[in-house]
C-alpha cells in the first residue's frame, strides 16, 4: 500500500476566507473552495470523478457536484470523526487514485462553525458508548480533553505557562500570514497568561483553537499526471491512520496510561517505515491543535524529542521560523483558522511548493499530523 500511495500527489488547493460570520451557506463555502482548488490545479470540473469529505460535513456530494458542474462521479467516501480524520481524507483519495477507482479526487470540508453550530459549546457532541461522562460535567471539548491533558502535564511538570510558549509562536506565525484570522496580531507570554481560564489549571482561552467559518479543498491525482499540471505538486510520500482497540475519539479515558498519545506513536512508526524517512528528515511539521497541549504530545510521539522534553524543545526555539523544526507556519488552528485541520494540509502543500507566506527555505519533507491520521508530503 505504501508504494501505491507514493504514486499520488496533491495538485490543487483552494480555500475561502476564514471568518466568524461568512454570510453564506456551507454549500456555497464548499463550492467556492472546490472551484478554487480545481482552477489551481489547471483542471476543469469535468476532470473530477471522485469526492471525499468528513462524515460530519453537511454538504451533500450530489449538491456540490451539481453546483460545480461535475458530470459524473465514480468514487465517493467519507472519513469518520472530526479533526482526527483530516489525514484520512487524503488517504482515501490517494487509495482511490492508486487503485484506479478514480482519476482525480476532490477533497472538501466546509462549515459555519462559528456563526452556525459551534462545536465548542455544550451539546455539540453526543456521548460515545456508555454515558459516564456528561454526568460529571464533561460536556464541551475543552473539558473532555482537559481532563486527559492534565495527566500528561502532571507527569512531566508541564505548566500552563509552558503551553503559552507554543501559543506565542503560533500567533507569531499567524501575524505574518495574511490569510490568518490573527494576521498582524501577535501576543506576548504575559498576554497569554492574562487570558481567562477555560479549564483550570490546564487551558486558558488562548490555548483553544478558533471557531471559524470557511471552506477548504484540495485535488489528488496520480504523480505521473501531476507532472503536466499547472502547479508544482506535493507528492504523498506516506499516509496512514492509527486506531487502537479500546480507544475513543473524544472520551478516551479507558487505557492503561493517560500520559501519552499511543495512536501518534503507532502512526509515526507506520509513516517512518513507509517513507524510509526519520524525524531528522522533516523540514516542517504541521500539527493539528484543537488545544495547545496536543502539540507537545505530538512532537514527542513522532520522535522529534523524548517524552517530557517538548516543553524545553519549544522553549529553546526549535519550532519557530529559523528553528530546527518550524511548526504550524501558518499559525495553526489557534492562529490561522479551524477547518478541522484541513487548512494545515494546504499549508503543507504550500511549503513543498515554496509559496507559503512564512516559507521555510528548501522545505522538501513536510509532516502533517492530525494525531490519528497523518501524512508526509514531499516535492515531486
């Protein structure tokens, strides 16, 4: 499977603006982003014969197909879960192209997640399995994940001030990215520490991702075909998912230890084996962060530093532009916008192309991690 996926590439990317009130339907957002991705690739609607999105996406494939003028689809698929599925969408699309089930697959994700249904509010998520959680007040993602993160922070002596050092870097990157919600709005560590508590002593307001309106789309086709298209392609060197028995996406409390993220370790092992690369080969890391602590666990889980060392890795400047491993060069989900992690994939493509607002010189290999689904992108 790894060799097959190495034969595919991302050839087109598109997005809307990221806002707090789009003023238009989610279908309109999906259509705008998709049209931009198709045009970016130098393709037409008639070239698209596959579609992939999330199970949570409200936009019907046939409605979007009609809006774009796509004459026929031969492949459709939906990746389960929320942001954990970001990498899975690319895996599904790449598998379709590599197998011959489709020639060009459109991936899209669009929502009014701030002006419409707000995922961060109570009641947005139904309990998974036995309802032992809401009874104890775990009715928002911040509360649900905060309980888990607290064990990691306790074991390794990570403080909220340590988390703030990551957030300062994310906002620093967003401040020089014109597409970011927090463009030209960097913060200091002191400002982070003055933001109000959401889940004390773990998460402050500025540790939480954006609630954004917007749409993102990308096109996957064969690496061979990509050579003749408009833009430099980002080859999909490896992509995988890692779901372990007993795990849950939200209420993930039933495992021997809560001070680690096992799925990240398993996914990383698969990526390194499939690609033949190692952590030192990665030039840029795009890490899904609905909340700031996940960056620490992902850095350690992928082997960029040892367990408990992420706080010092960040403090020493490694993740900044010019550091040994720039992280979330677009500002990430905290600084740019939250489109379920899909905007991080677009930034990964831009880094490989050499067109990012905060371009890392000679970026050849980009890791894009959505924790349970990950990929490595490289130059074609």
